[in-house]
C-alpha cells in the first residue's frame, strides 16, 4: 500500500517537474541569494566603504603577483628550512650523543648486571631501543622548529595565496584548482591529503588529485631530506653558506614535487582521465595575526608529538626486524646480508644501494623510519663483516656522515638520489589504505603505488647515468 | 593529550567574571569522551568561518585549525556538558551550500536531514554576512532548530562593520549570538541559546519561502499535501517537495527506499543515525 503511494508521489513529482521546467534549481538558488542580500542589507552597517583593510589588499597584490608570487614563495620556504636546519644541528647532535652513546651504554650495563641473555639484550637494546633512539634524535629537533614555523605561515593565511598562484598551473595541467589545497595538505600527511580531496566535486579531477598527492613531501619525509641536505649537500658549501645550501636543496626537492604533481596531472588528464577542467572560486581569507604562543603550543603538542609518537611506534617493531635479519644467519651470512646482496645490483645501478632499497621495504608502514633503518643496517653489516676479520666496531659518536661514507660507501650521488627517491616512491601503507578507502578501486590504488615508484626508478637511473658519464661518481 | 577533561570556572575571561548571566552552570569540556548524551548539536557553516575553532572552544579538543577553506572534510565529534545537560557536538565539513554537488556538501546535508540533530549551530562570518546567509537560509529550510553564531565579530569590528544581531534574529526567526571563537568570547551566550532551542523553549518561527511563480506554488502545495499524507510528522515536507521537483537524485532515492518514511516515524534518535561519513 505504502509502496503504491510512494510510486504515485514520484509520478506526480515527475509530471509537475515537466510542467515547471528544468531551470527550477537555478531559480531557487537565485531566490535564496536575493533573500540573503535583503536580510544582510538590513542587518549590516558599514562604517567605511572599503570592505577589506587596505594593507590586506596591498599584501595580496604582492603575494599573488605574477612577478613576485613565486619568488616570494621560494624565499619563504627557503627561510623556513634555513631556520630549521641551522637551529636543529646542535640539539640533534646532543640528543644523538645522549640517546645513542650515554643511555645506550647504561642500558647495556644494566642488561649485563642482570645477566640478560645476549639475544634478548640485542633484540631489545640494539634493535627496538636503538631504532626508537634514532627516530627521536633525527626527527625531534627539526620537527620542533619546522612545524611551528609552517603553522605560523598557515595561521597567517599565506597558504591560500600559494594556492592562488598555483591555480593557473593546475588549470593548464587539466586539473582542478582546489588540487593546490589538497597538495598542501599532503605536505603534512599524504593520508590526510588524500582524504581532503573530497572538496573536489568532479570524480575525474579528484582521482588526479589522489594519485598525485604522494608528490607532496610529508612529515615522514621532511626529516630525511633535511638530514641529507645538511650532512651531504651542506658539506659541499663553504661553512658560512652550509645551512643555506642545505635549505635550498630541500626546497628544490619540494618544488620538484610540485613540478611532478603538475606533470603527472597533465599526463593523467590527457590519457586515462581525460576531461574538461571545472571552475571554482577560491576564497582568499583575510590575513590574521598569528597567535604565536598558541601556535607554538598546538604545533608542538599536536603535530610534533603526534608525528613523533607514530614514528616511534613504527620504529619499535622495525628495530626488532632489523636486529633479527641482521643476526639470523643462513650459511654464515645474515639474512640482511643476503637481502642486501640481492638488492645491491639494482640499487647501485640507480645510484643508491641495497641497504637503501631494503630500508624502503622495511619502512613501507612509515617513511619516518627510513633514516634509522638505513643507519642500523649499514652499521650492522659493517660490524659483522669487520667481526669476521676479528675487529670489533664500536658505535661511533653519532657521526652519521662517517658511518654512511666509511662503512656504507656513500657518495654525494647516493645522497642526492636518496632525496629524489624519498620524493618519488610508493606512498606509505597508511596512505595506500586511505586511497583504497576513498576510491574503492584496487586498480587505482595499484596505480598510486606503482606510478611514483616507476618514476622514481627512472629519475634516479637518469641522474646516476649522467653522473657516471660525467665522471662525477 | 587531546582528551583532557577540563572544568572551566566562570572566571575564564575577565568579562565573564562580572557577568551574571553566564555564571550559572559551569561548562565542562568532555573532549572525545562523550558517553551518553541528552542532545546532539551539529556545527555547520561556510568554509573558513572559524567552525573548527569554535568546535575546539566548545569541546576542549584541539582539532587542527588552519586558516584556509576546506580543511575539515570528514565529520569530527566531541562532547561537552553545560548546565548539567550533556551535548554531543558534530563538526560538519564547511560548505557554501547544501545543493550536494560534492562529497562534503552531501555529508553535511545528509547529516542535517537524516541525522536529525537537536540543534544546528550555523557559524557565520560577520565580515561577509551576505554570502554566509545563503547557507543559513538553506539550513532553515531543513530545520528551524537552529542557532546562528555570528562569528569573527572582532574582525568585523576592526574593519568597521557592525552587524545588528537582533534585526538578523527577527528576520531569520532563530537566535543569533555574536561570538569571537578565537578569544572564546560569546561561547556561554551561544550555549544558553542552544539550550533554549534544545529544550524547545525558544519560540522559533518557521520561515516560508515566498513564491513569485503561481504555477510553482500550486505544484509545491499539491506535493506537500501528498508528502504529508504519506509521511505524517515529517518536519520538512516543503523542502522535500522542492527537491522532488528539482529531481534531486538522493532525495528520490530516499523516498523510494523508505529512508524518508523512517525519518517521519521519528526514526532513529538524533545522532545515532547509521550515517557513515568516515
């Protein structure tokens, strides 16, 4: 009975719809906005004629101007990273000394005092603890400086201006202008960036935004870039300019990420995801004086500590895995040794090495643990090969550069290509899961993982080949 | 961490100490530990009007707030106690309209319609009221259990814009409360108004659309009659009639699969609607 009536209602509605015409939707919208205008007219009193503060307008003209928009963006980004790198150097070294030498020594003494079996103290101290200690000392100082600075820029209202500047480029790439916003969301976390693509109406453009979000450097990857920039790129510069070189190299990779976002978007919108670019209006919010103390507090507590916590949680099991594969031997060589030997040919071909590739496999759950994994694997492998020659390798005093160059055989090319590969590889498993949840498509999730990985192998192979041909490496 | 329970004494700001109106009943921010609740409040509004800031001020949560539109795309939930009533607060994605063109608009609209919040706070930007009123009017078509938060009043004042909250309240038929969420100003007044609406103590006046088109008016009237006969007790028959006339896919579906019917029978209690927005 009810069903019959429902059917009749729908039929009536359809008949009436035909009578009234199709432009009803627009007519209703117009009526609503006319009503809104009338009500606002009565309620709002303006003291002056100008709607926005004059310096707001002036600042907007400057920050979004064709001539100065991009240079200012690069300048602000470089300044942010310069402050981060210059400020994080000393605390990072101190924390490294504290956690990896002092505390590490105490833990081993304590383990000896209670006669803990070697495999237990190895697994817990040399595996789990050391991985967490590396994450802590490598990530905490730069993040504690970078996040508040970035949040201040965000709070002030600068990000929508960046979006405004990039909008033209996204249009030209056949993508949605709002993708610039989702891209910046990805600069924090790619999983969050993928979820934020919900603001894009058209499924085609939304998919492009999802597939390219990985080209935004995320929380987990900034520390890798900052560290590589600091100890390898900065080292090539005169000491006074070291931090600037380092910052410039990090910004270069971030900008390269934007370039890849645009290129891949253009490629997708001309091949598998063809269609018209849709229009939207981007609101430039007023500049608001940043609340410095509150920003410091929330970005330290919410962002830094939450990201650090996630990294530490991921580091603990990874540390155990690293210790196990380094200490379980098959035919006299550790499992890690076998795996590294297996991956070395490909790794060296693309200017990386087997350890780095193995680290990227171990670190699929979180990019945060790449550096600690690389360092621990390098050290463990060096230890066991030296031990076979009867030499005990003592833990160096936190000198990452020494460990990597002397025991890992790293060159400048390795560092540059690691920075490139950090930008261009598969998203972490959390992001992949999010992509699957948002698209409900195994195919697009696979594309999201394989596309950047392919580009990454291509790009690093290219730089490695050039470097070899030029005789640099 | 983010779930701190904090009881805010009535001396939170200097102005609050001397104010008799708000010294009744402390506000307790419950963070994510809501437990059971008496009322569900939805928080709607245009993007970048300070919705998330208000959400944080009300719940004591520290959802990340950014000065850019489109930051909140999923639904966030939190809780608070005010005058011994427990409220569950749901922060909807910021939208310019409820025409359901995109996923975030649909999340907001579906929750207002099917989630049936006891009160909806529409957060508006006092510095550009006219544009914000579009959404307000659309929300009012769905429900009259609404409180308008006239936010960013401090910024408006700095720019020499004055908004007459009483005139606005008279025109809209619902309470309008000036706030400056960044400083926590007006929060208690806002909650008092929410309480009044939740308890049904506020004499809300339903706004009716004025039709200039005779044929349209007749069509709407005849559809309303059928809808009310079919779904007695449905609170927004006029809105549904208009969507049917527009051929709105998701409403047509709701009529067909009986979702609308359930809504009319009182349906699920507010907030417990099986609506997943992730």
